[in-house]
């Protein structure tokens, strides 16, 4: 990997209107109330607009989507063949990127969604109509390539978003075959929360002298998030969660380890009068979309999720993240917590650790060099509130 200049991010730009972009795009950004760029946007957009490859590492919730969509929109040539491709790990994230693209272009034309778990018909029709931009997950796009349903030879701009997550999900072979179908003369923008060995291999193989953008520590929760932890018996977790819901305002994103656990926690909350829904791998795409929409628009205050929701899902204004089941890895902890305290907002994160899981919590704290405000809930307490 040969990286270009590492940008120190002493960026003079203070508003999107300062970028060298079209008046129409500036107008759309203003209409969508995007005024001040985040650091990753201020760092990545100018070199991308100049045609440079970009390697950006930044924590979740830092505004990466706009940092690649603005250059994509500005640099895509007119025509009816694919000239830009965005690869992402999950269909939920792909759908959100496409919605943001439509918001900035005020158009449903010129873009195609190519993802698994949804009907092929509308996707193939969008490609046939002449999509300049394809937003895709690797598995379904590779399938279309093998069946000769899409031609990517004209793609001149490639975005690899959440590349660390794509590698975690086993998409490296699919990405390799997809990139092999693209022109060697292209611009590549690569985004990742971490820069581990496998990701460095991707950078070495697919990027040319990239401008390096690094925003803060990617392995540490945001300073905007208040961290607390509870040593709590397993049988008291549900009661503790209900207490937190009663004690705090705002939306709750609750992470559990298993699909059955997500269903069980959501059902119990609903029985106690809390508006809750759940999302996990066994739910259909329609059910997942409905759950996300109801949570995002406030009809359900609580979303109970497995780690399928830890990355990629962009729901604004999550007030409180709860690790109902403690994550096994520090990186998962960071990605879960990254759902709250986004941009300049404040957030809270609570981690439940059974007595025999205290070592996992200590390991996470040591790895991330953080400390959580600790509480202890006793099994014989009549009310959790007395122990909190």
C-alpha cells in the first residue's frame, strides 16, 4: 500500500457552500439543512472532487455517506450506463444511501438498488432503464455479474463503504470478482472504521496513492456518550431495562445476542406497555424495513436488535444504547455504542454484565482504555430502582 499525503484536517472550509460543487447541489444541500461539514466530510470531499483515491478511517456516525455521495453526484457523467458503484455490507445501509442520493438529486431516476433479500424485478428494471449509479451489496451484485445481467465495465468511480464489515461478513472473494469487472482507470474511495491487516490488503490491491483521512480514534466510543455498566443477575435484566425506560427519556436501541432473545425481550416490553419492535436475521426484509421505519419515526420507542443492526443502520437521535447482552469483542462494543451520541448530540450507553461476565467488561474497558460508571443490582432487591 502506497498512501498519499495524510491530511492533518486543518480545513478552512466551514460550510458546504464553500466546496467547489455545482450551484444545484449546493441548493439541495441547503434545502436538506446540511450546512456545516463534519471533519470526515471536510477532509474527504475536496480530494475526491479532484479525482484522487481516498482512504478514510472514521468512527460510525461521522457523516461518511455525504463525504462520498457529494463527489459521486458531482463527478458522474451524463448517460445511461453505470459509471459509479457503491458497495456496502447490508441492504439496510444500501437503502439508506440510495434515499440520501434521491434527497440530494431530487430524483428517483439514474440509480439502481442491487441487494439480496428483495425482489429482483424492480432492481433489474432500474438497471434496464439506465442507471448511472448502482448501490449494492456484494453478494447480489456478484450474482448479477455471473448471470450477465449487469455490465460494470464503464464504472469509473468505486466506493467501498464499511469495508471492514464487508470483510467480516466474508465478502472478500465477491469484492475481488466485482472489482475485476471494473476498469483499471477508476477512482476508488474506501471507508472503514478500522485499518486491520485484511483491510490494508484491500487498500494495497484496489487504491492508487490514496489521500489518507483519519478522524480521531476509531476504536473508542465518542466522548459525547455517557458510559455506565450494571452488574446484574440474568433474571433481573428485564426489570433493569424497564427501570431505565421509566427513568430516562428518548429512544432506546437494545442489543441482545440471539434472535430468540430479541423476540423475547421485545414481547416482554410490549406486555408491560412499552412500544417496542425487533430486528434480526430471521425477520423478512419487509418486517425489518417496517421495524426500522417505526423506530426512526418514533412510533416504536424501543428497537431490540442483534448485531445485524450494529453497523450500517443510520437512525438519527438514538438517545440510549443498551448492551442487554454484553458483546464479546471490544470492536463490537464500539460499533454498538456508535449508534448514539452522533455528531454533536449527547447519548447514553448502558451495559448489563452478569456476575460471571465481569471479566468481559474489564477486558473491554482495558482494550479501549475507558471506564464506565459502575452499578450493582442484587438478586434479592425488591426493586431495581433501589440499586441503581
